[in-house]
């Protein structure tokens, strides 16, 4: 009789253990497209000029304070708002300018159109749900790398 009780208890323990190890069905996570990740408000947090023989120069630290709170708001329809943030450099200036953005077909480059400026073509170096890092040729003719953080 003890033998049957022992087999029953061991069988119950084995099947309980087996049932606890079954995988739960989970919904597959949807990967965000480049457009979906870009569509957000982005604020610059770093800017470096790449100069031959000097490696790189920190340009963000010398940016005037009233420019550091500016942000770019990428809209789904390709519209791009250049927002002055809470601190304006010139009081009474407009809060934002409206431009546009267009991705290249391979989604590795983006053309940014800002009113009154030449089009800027940027290489997208890194894009996550929280970070955007781009490289473009600055006014000096040398490459500039800017890092943006998503504003929640």
C-alpha cells in the first residue's frame, strides 16, 4: 500500500512540475518602423565637430543656453516643427518655425528643410525609441555629429 501511495505522490509531483514548465503564449512584439521611432519631439543633448587631426570638438558645451532647450518635433505627415523651447534667445520671436523631413528610400538618410535655410541631408547613425544620432556637413565643411534625446 505504501508503494502505491509513494507512486501516486511522485506521479502527482512530476505532472505538477511538468505543467508549471509549459510556455505561456505571448503576443509577438511589434517592431517599430523608422518613421514611427522618428515621429516624436527630440532635444539635442550632444554636438561634436569632427576635425581632421583633432578627432572631435565638443560644440554642445559652447552652445548658448537659450538654444539648449530648443527641440525638433517630427510629425507623421512629414512636417517638422523647430520649437524655441521655454527660453527664447530673442524675446518676441516666433515660438516655432515649420519645415519638413523626408527619409531616403533605404531609411539611412533624411533631408531636413528648415525655412530660410539650405536643405540639410543627415546620415542616421543611431535611432532607438529614446536616442537619435545624426551626422551632417556643418557650415565649416567638416562633419558634425548631433545626438538627440526623445522628450516624453
